[in-house]
C-alpha cells in the first residue's frame, strides 16, 4: 500500500503556494482523446461509459460534472452514464458489482489504503503511462499509487479534518482554541450555558462518527511506533491501543453531557450548513475547505474567517490529513477501457481542470494537478498553526480495512448505550480479522 510522508505533504503545499505550472497544449490533448475514441471500439455514438460514485462525492460537483460530461459527449460522441449511490450503501454495492462481473467502467474509491478493500490488483486498470500522471502534484501521485502502479485519476485535494469554530462566537465569550480535553470541555460548557450547541454532529450519518476516531491514528502512532504497519499486517489490535479507548471514553462523556445538542442522531450532513451558517452551533468537525461551502450558502456568516484546531482529545495535537480524498478508477476488464482513458484525458486538459476547480471551492485549497494554483483556507492555515505535534495521515487513508461507516455505526451504538468503548474496538477487530482471513485464502 502507499503511504504519504510529511515531507511530501509540505512539498506539495510549497509547490501550490508558489503556483508552479506545467500546462500542456489543449489541441494535443484533443487529438489524443479523438485517437483513443476511435481505437478499436466501433462508432463513438454507440458507446456509453458507466460511472458510479457515492452521493456525497458526486452531488457536490453535480453541476460541473454534468457540464463536463456533456462537453465530452459533444466532442467525442461518447456518452457518460453517471450513477449516484447513497453513501452508507456505496461500499457494499460496489463490492457486489465487482464480484458479480457487472462492474461499472468507472467507479470511485478512497485514495491510499482505503482503496485496498476493493482488490485493486484484480479490478483496477494500470494508468501509470497516462500523460496526465506527469502533471500530478506529489500527494496525488502517491495517493493514487498502489503496489507501484498509478491506479486512480484524482481531481480531489489533500485535506484534513479538525474542529472548525466560529471566531465571532468564540470572541464574544472570550474563548480561544483549546489545547487539551479539559480546556475543550470548559469551552463547550460555556457555549452550552449560553444556549448554543457546542459541537454540531451530523449524527444520522454513521460515517461522520467514524471520522472522529480516524483522526486519532497519528497521536496513537506516536506512542506506538510502527502502529500503522502493525495494524496493516495484523500484528496489533485496536483494543490494544490505549489512546483509542481513551478517546472513546471522552467521546461518550461529550455525548452524555449534551455537547452535541438535542438528539444529534437525527442530524444530517446537509443540515450542518444551516446550523453553522445561522450561528445555531459554534463548532463542527469538518475538512479544511468546508468553510467555503458555508460561505457560499450563507454569505452573511463570514465563514471564510473561521478558524480550526485539532481534536483535543486523548492528548491529540496533530493535524491528521488524507492521501488526497477520492479518485476515479477505470475497471481493468472494461470493454470501454480506451473510452474511459479518453474521458480522463479530456478531464485532465488544463482548460477543463480550470473549469472544474473554479466550480469546486471546496477542493481548491490544494488541487491535485500542478496546472491549478492553490487557494488555502483560513481553517487550513490555522489548523497547522494549532498543531504543534505536526501532521500525519489519518486512519481512513493509512490503515487497511478501515471503514468509516462501519466504525461509525459501532460508535452510534455506543452513544445510545448499546456498546462500551472497549466493545467498539473489539467489534472493529472482529471485522478486520474476517477480512484478513479472507485475503489470506
């Protein structure tokens, strides 16, 4: 599996800030697209490539994705059938499609270790020799590389999760970014006493609960050298790592004290925008570009001025980042593989990348291609400033067989009194043991 080290992340940040460019001629790209469209696949008008992704990934870019898909069809005649699957069902549905031989021509997966559960050697096409690979920023190439081969077309950004806070509300109550769990609870007590939801939680979305625990990987690895390697080779269990249990104990206390507001299990991700934008809640666990989305929906919120700090629980003071979010994968045995590659060529053209990123402020802070200058957010800058422990990859992207949705369901159960913190970890271990056993056969 691939790993991203701190130097690579810092290198791409510097590259983005310096605005490195590597434009290639659009006409050459169009010629390549046309050549591939005609290469042994019959008339383009008879070709339809299927493209499947989860709801959260595709809906955010629905307008620009549709525009680019239609432009590709006008230029080549090849149609793109985009299919959206609910987030909590996506992994299982994709696995079933792959196993049944009904795989879509293009499907989306997490970058880094998150892709391993979909058996990349068996199902992912090797894209290493595609011309656009040379224009990847380092994190994008590392995050899309599996077993030495580039297997994903990535237009996402390297990002991380932290506690986003409304600076205006914090200033009103003389609050500052907390560094410890005790400071955190005192901050939340003050907000609650003033009838403000201290931490908005999209509790109906089980995957969001899983994100919280995923961020504890780097701090746990500091106390357990080689932790990710040991987890990935099944040499250590989650239940053996004290930082994970400490976090879950503290997390349950937060829930019991009402820091997530009334009935957080009913809250959706979409409702978080209103809660934060209308000052109903003061903080939210989000990625660093989320504040741009709030600002777009609630112009008076001044969300672009908000700041961020690492989750101050279990001793954490580290910025946990991704391996580049998600990526599009070409099905290895697709009869339309050349058309899929032509589609990726089209999307990778500098003019189309510009259109895409201009329409996606949520992923502009650190684009995956050197053609596009970065637009860092205030939350991203301050998250790094508030992380004296440095940065490292979270478990979603660095640990095999991690699934936010499954982990989140166990945490939901814990919040409702069905499981203890230790039982949550033991449940994760049991699931992973089955997957390790299956992969060994």
